[in-house]
C-alpha cells in the first residue's frame, strides 16, 4: 500500500480556506440583512444653484436663465495686433560680450535682465558677430541652459 499524499500542512491550508469562505459568506449575509434595498430614488443626486451635490431637488425659483451667446466654447481668435505683440516679445535685445571666431561661439548679455546667453555660429542669421555689437535674438533651451538662436545685428 502506498503512503497517503495528504500531509499536515495541506490539511491546515484546506481548513483555513474553508474558514475564510464561511466568514465571507457570513459577511455577505449580514450586508444583505442590513441593507435598505438600494432603490433608484436613494441613488439620485441633485446639483443646487451653488453647484453643490445634494439629495434634495433644487428650488425652481432659484433657476438662472443663461443666454446661449454668453457661453464660450473655444479660445477667442487672436487679432493681428496680438500676433505682432507676441512676435516682438519673443525677440530679445542684447550686446555681444565675447565672440571667438576661430572656435565659432560667444556670449550675449541680455539688455533687460543682464543674463549671459551662449551663442553658436550656427545660430547667427547673417554676417558675423563682433564684440560690443547690438543684436536681437530668441532663446532656446540647449543641453546646458538657454542658448541664443536666430541672432541678427541691429
């Protein structure tokens, strides 16, 4: 005759599983006994005139009429003046503090906040830069900080 495959730990685990299943069934029956029925009227929520959720219907006298033309669905169109102002704000003015022609890079000091920005020869639009030249430029994030790009002499 062969030895039984049922070990002590297997029987203990099976007892625990059965006990858990029975406890779950008891909890389920207790919830059913304590439940109020969950009808549809209990589940409805209303929004009052202040935008808060309540369980009572809102007062019809507090209703506010909204004109359909007052509702804005999208962003208002930008005008030509807005586009020009945004374009001008994008360009900054500054002065070349250092430029090495042999290595092809230099630095520009912003006239507004006196910060130094790196400029590479590839970011220059026309001509070449020399020290103390007044320039206009845009900023772009580079590997080590902000770089001046689209640089042109004023």
